[in-house]
């Protein structure tokens, strides 16, 4: 049996089911433990803790700089520019959204990302 997300071979006793897909433990944890962008409590906590001087990772700093320079910009363009995948972007975008440093906007029918 193989994982529907990463294709890794999975032993029968290590199979996880989510949304009709058979996943390995790593992919299941990615789905279940990924930060949620729309989380009012996380926004409140992040803003309170950051107090105007947020502590960002180097990748988060690069994301904010790219959004300031080229935003609104699509997910595909961000991933291409920064050499990251969608999962890595989304896990780094959520804290930026919570700190109200970055946000998603609809431009026509497309979702793009920009600064607050």
C-alpha cells in the first residue's frame, strides 16, 4: 500500500485515513497538525506576543519581503521565487497571517497573497 500524498510504501498497521485518502504517518500529521490561517485566538495571541516587533524565521522574512516587493502574488509565483513547496509556504504563511503581516486576497477568481 502507498501513501496518496507522498507515494511512500506503508505497512498495513501504519495506515491513516483522511478525507478518503490513505496516508502515511508523516502526511497525516501534516494534514492534521498544520496551522490554520483563520484562527481568531491565534491572531489575538500573536499580536499580543509580537507587540510590534515580531520574531520571524529567515523564510518568513523572505516571504514578507517578496510580498512587499511583488504583491499581490500567486501561490505558484511565491513558491517558484523562493524555491519552496506549497506545504512549506502555507506552514510559514499562517503565523504571518496571525501577526497580521500578510494576507490572502481575491483578485478576480484567483487567490493572491500580499501584505496587510
